[in-house]
C-alpha cells in the first residue's frame, strides 16, 4: 500500500538527481556529491500532490498510502520542532497534553513504526514505550538486552486482516548474583502465547454473538481458522451463559432440537436440545443448549433445577417428539404442555396433504372403474 503510493515520488526524486548530473559542470563538488534532503524531499512532496490532483490515485489503497506518508511527515515535523525548541505538547493530546517535548514522548508518538501489505494482509510493526523497567526479583533498573519478534493478529482494517509484529524487549538484570537473569516484556493488551490481541478476542466474541455473523465469517476476517475463533467464543461465552440469574422469573419454557452437525463418514447426525424462555410480556431468549436429543437429556437438565423454579413454570411448549413430552410430564407435572405454532401448522398441512392424496387416489380409482 505505502510502496504503491510512493513509487511515483521516487521517480521524481530520480529525475531531480538526474538533473544534478546533467548540470554537473555548473555545480560545486558539494552540490554534485551530496544530496540535499530538503531539495529531494521537495520534489517527492510535489510529485505526490500532483498525482493526487491529476486523479491517478484512483485506488483507495494508493490514496491511503499517500495520506499515511503525509501523516508521517507531519508527525516528524511536529516532533523535530518540539524537541529542538522545547515547546509543549498540544493540550488536546489525551496522554501528554501540556508536557514539554522529550525523547520519551517522541518515542511514544512513533510506537507504530511501519506498515506494509503482505499477501493481502496489513502487517504493522509496533513496540512498547517502556524505558524504565525494574527487575522483578531484586528491583534493580533493568537493561535492554535484545528484541524478539512476536506476530499476533489485531482488528481487521478495511476488510483486510491485520498482523502486528511486536518487537518485544528482552530485559536483563545488571546484578550478576541476581537469580533473575533475563525476561521478556509483557503487555496487558496481548496475552502470553496468544494469536489474537485482547481487543480482537473481544470483537470476535461480540461478532459471533450478533445475529448476522457466523464463526466462519469472523475467522475469515481475522485470517485464522474456525477453531481459533471458536475457542475464544467458548472461553468468553461460558461465564456469560453460566450466570444463574439468567434463569430467574421464568414462567414458560420452550424445547426443541437442532441438528448442528450433519452425518459424515465417521459420525451420525449430531443433535442438541435447546431450552428457551417464552415467558409472556418480554422477548424470548435462549436459556441453555444441551448436547443430545432425548427425554433423558431434557429430564437431566430439568432435574438440576430447584423445586421452586420448576413450580413457577406454568406452560411448556414442545415439538411432537414423545421423549420431550415424557420428560416434561415427569419433571413439570403441573405445567400445561402445548405444541409450538410451527409444528402445529406443519402437522396440519401434512395431514391435509395426506387426505388430499388419498381423495385423489380414490377418485382416480373410481374413474378407472366407471369412465
């Protein structure tokens, strides 16, 4: 992306250097052998803006790279002027507003050092701004010994997966007798040995929890496998589902099965039993999902509820499966069992089709006997 946006500016830099060669006889040795950064960069800036005005940056990626380069140059000017003149950071900056410019603040401003497109993914090189770290064993000020690259995926940008290349610092204790020789820095935004940042994990969980996104779609957005996203959803979703308060004030339940994995060469069709809250005067919601489809599965789930909860259930909706009816009859004897509207309509239409078929068969037989 950035390479594409600066290709034209490099050509104009080459044009400027070629002009120096052509006019070499009229220039001094300093002018011939030394590249003046301001002169060369001036041609590059002019070329970039000219190509934008002529409409050649028609690809959004090219224009994004052009704007990213402009932002980098603007940041460089602000940092250079601030450091050399001792000015203060703009008050609108949420982290360093009002402070005098220092090398540490400048380092924080350039924490995201580089970005490039690799294989259709945006790869960003980042580092932390930690400069004063104590030894976790003796408390002495640690020294930076090395850097170790770690790749972790972040939130997608513009429909493309984003990979952060984190140059983690390896710290060492200056005291030879300290048992803590070296250690690698950590950060709360990236868990150890994680392949997704914490905010990416939260975003994946929220996307799968929404009605419009499946696990497979979310996995493609990150450029990871289905199992990776599903592990995140399971880890973050289990505490949400296991909150006992979700079962409070339930007066009507609905039971139905779902085939979540079709039969294959190594396994039959796998079913799950869903239990929903159908209490009146509020939206329906899912209470729990239990593996299997049988009266035993439903009876075990109901048996785990206390007697007060079961006594509050006045209505139980179910499909025509006899196993569910038996389980509800044993565990919720006082609840009124009703068929849900979908299966009532389905059974009615099926009965009408059967009667219609028999009537047509009788009429056809009677016509053949007495044409």
